[in-house]
């Protein structure tokens, strides 16, 4: 079987049979006023489950961030609904965690206190806060930096602290919009490994937007391709690459299958870019 055949499409019945916590139903989004409307998203249907590491790929402007903002509850769709455990979700709430491109930690609090902050707001006891924050500091590899302040950490470390803070709130899903794109190549590779390790440990549902096909193939178990005008999902694939706790990214990248799938996915994305530039 060729590697492209291995990259099989997910069927909707297959996805529906899984125990889905988050469901996007017929989401469309128009920007602008009546008369001058711009359709940014059209008829998006998606089931997201715990255990999913969903990577979303698509050309710039196809609506990836708009979709993420709708799932986060920051944007209201023009039509359609987001359901979490069967309940309509229309505004930001702790069930949906967001990791931004900039870690936006509170500069006057140390890392431990930054992670505890949301828990304190929720009324967790001091002992509980310390226990949870310590657990996630350990998970993201920052145990020895609990008393450090954000300005004392590198960009990658700050981003890991931001991920720990999000995890500490125990959301059902974590949304990440190109979280590593501001990092240098080496730090980026380390962060990919960290995130994969975190996902392996927690099996949280991750909805991860990237413009980097390699990143999607290394990290995601589901890969979604979007096209623009209007923004829509055109394909969804199961990632067949061997995945293990000891994910060896260099080895994966050097496989013939990786290379072929990468080219195939890039072609699919470029098809849309070329159409728009005609
Ligand atoms: P992506 O994240 O895939 O690059 P976006 O979701 O940011 O795409 O944007 C999708 C489309 O919607 C783009 O054409 C963008 O210019 C447009 N857009 C985004 N935000 C707004 C807004 N607030 N008002 C009007 N148009 C917007
Ligand atoms: Mg974007």
C-alpha cells in the first residue's frame, strides 16, 4: 500500500461512533455589515473527542483563527452551534483553554503563582493550588523554575508555563493558534516534543492550528485541511505514522512515508492558494 493510501480519510460515521465531547454543527461566519458581508466560514461540522490531537492546516486567510475563536467562545457564529457535552457553548468558559502565540503570563507573579492564579479565582484551597501547580510544572519540565519570574525565562519556557497554566484549569479542550511560530527552529522542535509528551500523558483534546505540514504530521492523530473563499474543511485524515511515547521526530521525518505524505498535503493546500491567485 502506498503511503498516500495510508493517509486515509476519516469518515463521519467513524467519528460519530467515538464519544465526542465537543461538536461543531453547521457553523458559518460572516464578517461585516449587511450589504457588505464577507463569508469567512461555511458549514463547518466537526466532532472533537478527548484523546484527539487535531492539527488544522490551511492557507493564510482560510478562517483557521476565526474557527478557533468560535470554539473559544470569543466570536459568535452567524449560524450553527458549538456543543460541549451536549450543551450549547456561546461564551468563554473554563472548559475551553486557549494557548496564545504570546504566552501572556502575569509579569509580577512567579511561575508557580501564575499557574495557581486561575485556580485561586475558582476558590481552590492553597494546598490544592500548590499540588496542582507542582504537578503541571513537573509535566512541562519547569519544576526548578517555580520561583522564577516570566522575564527570567526563555520564550520556550514561558510558552511551557502558559501551557501548564491552561492545563491546571482542567479544560475539556485546549485550543492553540500557531503557538510555536514565534520561536526559533531549535526551540520549536523542543516545544513540539514537549507538547507531544504532554498530550501522551494527559490525552487532553488539543485543537492545534499550524501552517507547518511537518508539525501536523509529527504531532496530530487527525489532520484537517481547510480551503478559503469561503473557509471550509475540505478533507480530514487519520495520521498513520507510527506514534509512540518515545516519539523520535528525526527518525519520523526521515521516513519515505513522511516525505510522501508531506508532499501530498502541501499539494492540497497549494491547490487553494493557486486557485486564489489565478
Ligand atoms: P487564518 O487564521 O486562516 O489566516 P482568519 O480566521 O484570521 O484566517 O481570517 C479569515 C478571513 O476573515 C480572512 O480573509 C480575514 O481577512 C478575514 N477576517 C478576519 N478577522 C476579521 C474581522 N474582524 N473583520 C473582517 N474580516 C476579518
Ligand atoms: Mg490565523
